[in-house]
């Protein structure tokens, strides 16, 4: 018997910079930082730590070279959420 998992992919679409509405927090324990030169190994850690429970597998098939190319694109931004200094989540824009 094969288990079937339904996966829903959701994308954020902001058509223009003018439509971006940032949100701020007073939580001193939380910090969002841009990873300006993300290492593939760090990206894989984040991807698997966040996505494991949601059955994320697509990027695990990418080679290190494919990930390096993707992360180096000027259109790709990686933002990492830290809580008390520990990575707690991330977002790719």
C-alpha cells in the first residue's frame, strides 16, 4: 500500500515594491536577517528543518551547483528568522 500525500504550494506575489507593506515586532528575542551569501549547506539545513513536516522534497533533488546558481540570482532573497540566536524559520523572495 502506498501512502499518498496531498501537497499545496503557496506563493507570495507582490506586483510592485509600492505594494509591499512591512510589519514590525517589539520582540527583542526575534530577529530577521538577510543571508547575503547563503551557503548551500545552510540553505539545505533550513529547507529540511522547516519543510520536513510538510513533505518538502523538490529542492533536495537539486545539486549543490543548482542551488548555488539559484541562491546567487539577484532576484532571490533569503531571509532567516532567528529566535534567541537560533534559526527558527526562513523565507525566500
